C-alpha cells in the first residue's frame, strides 16, 4: 500500500477523538468555564495501560489565543494543537538542522542546550522571514509564533529522525536494551515585540525488546522517518512493548499542552 495512504489512515485513527474548534483573534487569559473544559491528547489504549492523567484544557482560553503561527511540520504537534482547540497556520523554517549544535554525546544538559538552540534558530529564521516578506508580514505578524524541537537520548547517544531503514532499525532495537528519554524545547515568540519564552520538557520510556516483525512493519509504514529516534509510542504496534512511561504521552509526542499554557501565561502576563 502507498506509504502516504498508510500515513493518512494512521493519522485518521489517532484523531477520531478530536473535537471541532472555533477561533478568536485576541490573546486573553479568560477564566475557566465548566462547559469548555476538555482533556488533553492521549490515545485510549495508552491511557488504559498506564493510567497517566490527561491535562485539562480550557478551550475558551485556547480559542482566545488563536490563530497562532506554528513553526513545525510535525503531524503529532499539529494533532495536539488541534485537540487543544487552537487554530493555526504552519510556516516552517528553512534550516539545515543537523549542522546546528553539538551532538557529540548524549549528556542531558548538553542535549537540553541543543534542542533549545534548534527551537530558537527556527524562531529566528521564521521571524526574519515574516519581517522581510511583506505578504507574510501583513498576514501573520501579530500572531504568537510557536517553534519546537525534540531529540531522543538512548545509551548516551542523541537520536534524531532516522535517515534510512538501517538507522531506524538500530534505534528501535536499542530501546529494548536501554531506557530512552525524549528531550524537547518549546519556544513561544511575540511576533510584534519579539519577546520570547521557552521551556524544556522531558519524558522517559522503558521498553521490552521490540520484535523484528514489528520493526519491519514500522519501517514499511514509513512514519518512523518523521519522528525523533523513530519513536512513535502512540502507534498501536509499539504500545504492547512499552513497560512504563515517566511523563505524559503529549511530552513524548513533542508538545505538552500544559507546558504551552504556562508559556502563554508567562509571555502575555500583565
């Protein structure tokens, strides 16, 4: 089956629980109202297996913050944003990410600095674009800009999106022998004042060895090439091999809605 078709079918299965959403055009910090409370993203099977509480989202607040500018092409982040009630447009930075930062080892502090540098570089590139292209400037300046980056650290190695099948295979086999940690940076920028806030988010996943058959199925699907470390814990094929998770499913997927809420509060605090 065509990989694009497989990818679309898989995303559809993950987004069946998404709610419809509206938009407003101001960045207000409205109070919670009972009718607009909604749970953050977590697949039903994941929630049932690990009993990790979902974040509570007030969609009246996320709608007030919309529309925003999303500086990432990640399907997982787009799904989390949609589920949280945000309206957004995607504008991606044209960067050679692998030539930015130090990847010499998987030291946790160095890796946090790496993802922070990458998320900020994406914001810088998009801000330059917005303020030099008049059509983009008139359309998007005034919206909050969200950029992010994430890598996986396993066995003291930094793992990014696998470049080929052999690298994806190596990554997934490694997870059965060593716990892996997702380390991500989320940056929120005011496109008018250019003020910026950032937060680092981590989660640790413990796996049983993933079977060769499942690894080959995941490689054939092709979705592993779009994820740091080829790691997609929300995939139903992967879930049976996960022993435990320290952190939220959203954090592993690259964007915690709770963390994003705190960044909005910090950036637009009176």
